[in-house]
């Protein structure tokens, strides 16, 4: 849920009980005002009735209205008090609330009872009217909150969404600091200043790490070459025992792996530095045929059948050596993680290259396939960088590489 919507929800949740409390207070206040108004009218009618008694002295009950509820009647005794009270009187099949005044007055030693009645609003009608009024108010309140939400999202929160968009679009590989625009809102400016400092530090840390990787890879080349040369000289010695030869062979294999790792890291650094500038136009089909020819002996040795289904020619404009590395790594991955007597299916259609191979299901999360040094198994042959290089080359040319597992096939799809 968006922050502005959550804020409005809290406002509504606070407003609702406040409206309920206000409703009850309004009910009792209105009820009090209605009663006070009725009492005033009854008192005025009482004064008018007293004036009437001073001009004429009825000897029997005198009705003051057509409802027969207000009247003057002579009584015995001497009383001077008056009383207000409420009563419910049936009228035409309905019960009607009345406010009544009973008063006594003595004129010429004759006491008269003055009884006056005034219909008042029924409580259920009052509650119904209040409920309707507050329902309308609450509806307008909700509409007003959503209107305010829309206006705030368009004006007040616009700098925040601009910052959020800039942060999403920021990419370290563009080799530039992030610049967040200033705002006339203090809190948004504080956020932008903090983000500028954070991204600047991340950017410089990234450059230092990248520089370290490049320098370390370059500096490792010469010592590795020297070690390999000396190992080769030792292996040519006629006085070596079989055990010593095995140890030297193991060292030589380790040196080869370190050399391959060093080359892979250098390649990744060059890709990220955009050092492959020379592009040319060629077909993906030709690269696929060239790579398959390179792995022909290995395919025969593992008894892997290749189903090469090329429906159309797909032209790309990119660096040729990188294209070869890209497809080589995909094919090599399909061979390495295939089973003896398995199958590889290669198809080119709809401007896409699809390479599928049989093999055991993944033991790692598919999201980690393109992460550096993440491997599906502990194979000594794999460096864990092949698919990472594929991902980097694809990203360099805005191609999309994806993976899925379907019908016991590992399927890599490269969309050009």
C-alpha cells in the first residue's frame, strides 16, 4: 500500500470514531434544544391562557386546540406550581411524543388547571436524520480524502517520486555519480542529500573494487606464467619419480585453473569497461556452426546428440569475439552439465537463440545461475564464471538471457 493511501486510511480510521462521538453529542444537544424550544412555546401559551382567564371565567373545561390535549379546567383546592413532563400519546394508530406543561393559577378564589401539549420530534426520527446526515458527511469526507490524495500525489509528493525514479534508473556501470534534484520540501531535500552521499560512496567503492580486480588480474599473469614455465621444466627432468610427477601434474592443473580464472576476470573487467568497441554485422547461425565444430570431439566422447534446428538467419551487430565467447559458454555449459548419451537442442527462430540440454535438475536457485562463482555442482572443471560472462555480454548489448526447466530440459533463451 502506498504511503499516502496508508496515511488517508489512518485519517479515516480516526475520523470514524470521532464522527460517532460527534453524532451522540449532536443527538443529545439537538434533543436538548428541541425540548428547550418546546418549553418556551408552552410557557408563552401558558401566559396567553392566563390572560384569557382574566377576561373570562369558564365554569367547565375549555379546550384550547383541536387535539383536545390542551385545555383549561376549574378545580378545587389552591395550587401554584407548574410542571413540565414528556408523554407518549397514541394518535391515528401511531405513538406521538409530546412535551406537556401542567400549571395552576387562582383567580377570584377559583383555581384553574392549565394543561398544554406540544408534539416533539420522535427519537427514532431524530436518530435516523442524524445517521443520514453523518453518512453523507462521511461519504463526502472519503471523497475529499481521495481528492486530496490525488492532488498530493501530483504536487506535494512529486519530488519524492522523481527521486525514487532516479534511484531505480541509476546504474553503477554507467560510471557516473547519481544526482538527485533539490526540492522546496525540507524532508525531501534531506533525503536527496543522504542519497547523494550514499551513491557517491557506493560509486567510489565500486571503482576501487573494479580497479583492484583489474590490477590483481594483470599482476597475476606474470607470476603464473613463470610458475607454469618452471613446472614444465621440472616435469621434463629424467630423475623424477612417479609420485613426484603426479604432484607436479596436480600443481600444473591448478596453475591452468588459476590462469583460466585470471583470464575470465580480465574478460569481465573489459566487458564492464566497454573496451570491446569494434562491432560488425554477422549471422548467429555462423557462430553456432563454428562453436559446434570446436566441440565436436567432446560431443562424440560423451555420446551427446545435437539437434540443430535453424528456422531462420538472425543477424546481429556486435563484437565478433564476444559473440563467439557468448555462444561458446552456453554450448559448453550444455555439454558440461549434460548426461552421457544426452541431447542438446539448438534452435534459432523469432530473433532468439534457444539452447536446451538434458541433465539433472538444478541443486541451486535458478536466480543464482548468472551470479559469479555460483555453481550447480562442485565440478572441478567449472569456474562458476561462464554464465556470469554470458549475462554481462548480453547486458552490454541490451539482449535478454533467461532460463527455465521444462520437460526435463534446461532451456536457455537469448533474445536479440
